[in-house]
C-alpha cells in the first residue's frame, strides 16, 4: 500500500540526514497517514479513507467531506475519492 493521502495527494519526500560533521545520508519523510471513517451527508453513508492529518484538518475546516470533494480538483484525488466525488455530484444534481 503506497504512502499517499487519498484526499490531498500528499506523499513521501526525500531529503538528507545531516550530521554534526555535515555528512549527508539519504532519508525519506513519510506523511502522517491515518485510517479514518468520514461521513458523507449527501450519500448518507460512511466512507473509510487513508488520509493525512493535514488533510483531515482541511476537510473539517471546509465543512465536511462533501464540500471538500466538490472544491478539490480530480488530479489530487485517489481513484476511490474520484468515484465518491462523482456519486456525490450525481446525488446533488438529482436533489
């Protein structure tokens, strides 16, 4: 399973460990991913996603999963999130 947030697209970064003697060795910085269950008001169901803590805070700030998906472009979202966005758009259009 790749270490990428399903909502923000945030993934691993590469950098260096730098010692006191200024020796540099490669290392990776992994995002803080959490398995969370978010509620979709439009679909009235809960959805399990793997989201970074930064993404989770952003979703809460915008006002929920539905608002976040409507405002976010498709290139950042995972396949599962894009399908969810499409289902929400259909539900909102029919209502």
